[in-house]
C-alpha cells in the first residue's frame, strides 16, 4: 500500500528518538466503519498541493504508557498532558509525512493538531481520499497511525 | 483578526444560502476546555497565514435536523449521509473563512474534512492554542462552531 512503508519508517524514527520506545509495524490495512473504544486520537490536517489528514489512534493504556515515556513522568489518567502529548505526536508524524509528500518544503503545510478522547467514537474519512492504516505494537500494546490523502484537486 | 465575527458571518451566510435554515449566533463561550455534549462533529484543518482547525459539533437531534434540511429528507439516525453533510458544512465554513481572510491578505489552504461520531467523546485543543467557540441556535437547540488557532 502506498505510503505504508513511509508511515512505518517515520513512526519508528519518532518513537525511537523522541519517545524512547521501540515500536514494531504490523500489516497495513484500510480501517473503515470501525469504532474506537476507550481511546484517544490525535489528528492534523495537511493542506496545499496535496490535501490530507494524519491521525494516530491510541487505546487509553497505550496513550498513558507513551506519554509517561515521552514526558518522563508518570501519568495515570487521560489529562491535559496526555492530550498535548498525543497532539504533539500527530504534529511530528504530520511533519515527517510532509517532508515525504513535499520534499521541496513549500507546497504542503500542516494545520493545528486536535485530540479526541472517548469511550466509543468513530473517525471517518469523508473526502474521496486514499486511506492507509498502519498498526504498531510495543510492550504488548498497540496503536495505529493513519493517513488519508486526497488525490483530487 | 476578529475570529468570532468572521465565524458568525460565514456560518450565517452558509446556513441562509445553502441549507435554508435560520440560525442565530449566541455569545462566544469562554475559552478553554469545554465538554460540548455532542454526538457528531466534523473537523477540517486550515493552514497558511496561521494554522487552525475548524469544527462543527452537534448533539444528535441537531445533526439530524441540519443534515435533513440540507439534503431535503427526513433522517433518523447518524449515518454516512449525516457525516457527509456535516463534513460539507465544515468545508464550506472553512472556505468562507478563507475568503474573508484572503480579503485581508492572509492566505489559507484547507485540508480535508473528517467526521467524528459516537456516544461520548471530548475534543481537546493544545493548551498552547487559542480557541473560539460560538454557539448557534436553531429551532431544535444549539450547535457549536469551534476554531482553534495559532498565529505562528
């Protein structure tokens, strides 16, 4: 799947250098019509010559473990720190994808990240866009990184 | 930059001309983390002169009423049509804001819209960002247009 390898590389890079966690990419797929349960998601828009949306979806437990590793302090509930950390991860992943989509650096820009947290929610792609989801595992936990790219202009 | 004023004008214009619904803007909510008690949202990123994320957040009944009016049919549950309709509204409001900022020589580009739906979720913005939330009233209740932004 297009961009799956880029997502895997970018995510492994960011996690090993910024979060100090080794994460392993699993088989990419297209996530459709599925609910996220007890999870937190960070989303960020890509706009310019290529339009899209990058998302990271983390079960609460994975989000707590990652934020603890990222901030170097214990977090026990989904609070502002966790939301900021997940937004920042979306921002860093968006930045990596931007350099892949736009090597020149002037044609694609990132919007502001946003985080969604809930017991049960769905995040659906609406535009006529290509979707790829890459699951990752670490220490017995999982999360997903997802990219939607609109080819129409 | 008059974010609140631009959001109110743009949203009223879209609802009057595209959805044929009368809406009235209420006072902006206090900034900060607010639980809006919503069941269907659509969000779209904007970037360029500044970076932002625009969202429309609706309780279920309001989301159904708005998408029903927009599509000209009765809708009974949050389905793909409702998500598409709200995504289209987010897209149109963001497009209207883009035009208003362009008139002040602030260029913006739009990302693509995404729908969020569910029994319970909250949407947070970075603690470092600015946030404007405007409630709008229709006959059936209130919905919210939210814009988070960083002036880079």
